């Protein structure tokens, strides 16, 4: 083997090694691209799930709003102000009855105190005899 053959062989080996390094570099980049693609696919799936959950939440909120509106309509048809007025009348009656009861209790306490005083006087008179 001559020097020219050795040089040519070394040149081909160097080219082969360059091609191999380039192939490894491309393979690594393709693997990285595949990983990123999988992450993007996962993220897209998560976004789709979040969007579906958001739509379900919106439907639930809408349903609650419809029920609340119906409840308000029922109260209005029954007469919301009338209900409040009747509750006010009941409160007034309760206050009046409570005041009357307190007067009766106060009178009962007064009378029982007077009765106790009379009983004490009667006991003292009986003992004085």
C-alpha cells in the first residue's frame, strides 16, 4: 500500500465518520422532535378536555340561572311585596302580643309580691296575738 492509497483510505474513513456523526445528530434531533410532538399532542388533549369541562360548566350555570329565574317569577306571581307586607303585619302582631304578655307577667309579679306581703302581715298579726 502506498502513501496515496493510505491518504485516500483515511479520507474515506474521515468522510464516513462525518456522515455517521451527521446521521447521529439527525437521529437525536428527530427523537427530540418526536418528544416535542408528543408533548404538544398531550397539551392539545388537555386543552380539549378543559374546553369540554368549560362547556359543561357553562351549561350548568345556565341551568341554575333558568331555575333562579323561574323561582323569582313564582315569588313575583305570588306577590313578593304582599308576602313582605304580611310578614310585617305578623311581626307587628307578635310585638303587640309580646307587650300584652309582658304587662300580664308584670301584673302577676306585682300581685304575687302583694300577696306575699299580705301573707307576711297576716303571719305577724297572728303571732302578735
